[in-house]
């Protein structure tokens, strides 16, 4: 199901309704239709609707691991929206550009884009775009290891989301809340949020979030030592991600499958899974995922006695870490985006 646009014009509502089912069964056909529609709308001078079509095309490509294909078009669209004063579209496209930057590990760029998206969205009271930007800024804190601060962003996003009946954002917020709890060792809270995310994903037929929920549930089960549950959930996540060609998620779930294989004592399967995850991460140019995969492979090869291979992966892990550190947002940017403390009544 394609995400809702807020506020939604009659044209955008009809567009989303017509193409949602097509996108599920024939995503390439939906992409071609959206691109053709965008060109027709531009030809008629309907720039706002054309930029909405561009955003929906980004959504489809992102969830197939192909978001980078639209990076230049998104940048051009964002400039166009700013020049024409189309603040709803400017907010959405800045949020999309934040996601592209985040995928690559360009955290400074992502922070700037999401902060801009939040400013634009709040100025025109575009609640959906504001929630999406808050989720992104929380993810930046997670990337920096500031789990409690990231949770505050995601709790604020959940509060703002309450007036909306939006299964897409409900699933996204719940899964991100679960990640924060998981990293803080709060397993029961994490599993509850992952279950909420899974329910919202199924309600809205958001298959990518359904797969992501199963991946996180596998991680939680593994933390509990429940290997059978972890195996079942991770297998489901990998299967759905593969069907969707969602390379980011398949690479992430492959790292968990590596951990499951090691818990089973199958080192060969663990190495194959890590190599597969690295290949996918390189395909989508995700430096954070590449870095994690290189570290996994370094440890696995060292354990097998392949010290030369282990050292090669370890050096690449270090190099990527240095690149990501140069992209880390400074404290001032994060502080500027920090949400105001919630009042007791809003918790």
C-alpha cells in the first residue's frame, strides 16, 4: 500500500487508490505509470501534483533498495518546491532526501534534511510529514548510540500520530520504538512494540514493515535465547524481503541469520550469510551495513584461522568507520532538532 499524502488533494487520493494494488503485484508497472503521470502533470503546469507523483515513485523504489536512482530527481524536485513555495511538497521531498542520505550513512546530510522537513511541515501543519521527520531524527540519535534521546523523538512522533488513521506511520513508529527498547535491554517493551508494528503493517498491507517486524522479533528472540522462534521469524523476514527485492532489509536480516547459524554451530552457513549481506549492502551503497558485514566476516574468518582474510575485512571495517565518523552530525545540529520535554499529560 502506498503511503498517504497529507493534506491530500482529490487527485493524490485517486492516484494513491488506483496504484496501490498495482504496486503490490506489479511494482515496475506502477513505477512506469507514475513516471509517465509526473511528466504529463509537468506538461500541464501542475507542479504540486507532479512532485507528489515523484514522492510516490521514490517510495516504491526505496522499498526495493533502489532509492539512489532518484537522488538527483529528488534534489531537483526539492529545489523546485522551494522556489515555487510548495511547502507540503518541500517537506516531503526533504524527508525523502534524509532517508537517501541515512541509507548511505551520510548522517550530517540526513540530519539537515530531516530538520528542514520538520520546519517546513510544522509551518504548514502537515502532520504526516512532521511525524516522518521526527522518526528520522530519532534514527540519527540511534545511529550515534543515543538510544534514550532517540526514544524521546519516537515517543513524540507516536503522540503526534494519534489523531491520524495512518497504518504506515503507525508501523514505522512502533518498530522504531521497539528498536530503542531492544538496544536498552528492555525486551518486553521491545517485543510489545514490534507486535504493534506487525499488526499495523498487516492492517495496511505494508509488506516491507511486516518483514521488518519479523526481523526485529527474531533479534529479540535471539536475545532471549529462543533459537526456534528466532529462526522462524528471521526466515519469514528474509523470504518477504527477497520477494520485495528489499535489499536493505535482506542485508540486515542476513546479519541476524549469521548469528542464528553461529548459535547452531554452523560456521559455513554463517559465512555464506555474511557474504550475501555484504554483497547486498554494497549494491545499495549502504556504508553502515557494509561496515557491520565486514566486522562479522573478520570475526568469522579469524575463528577459522584465515588471518589474512580476517585482517582484510577488519581494515575495511575501520576505513568505513572513519568515513561514517566524518559524516556524524555535530552536537549543535542534534541539539537544534531536540524535541522539547513532553509535559506529563502528553506521556
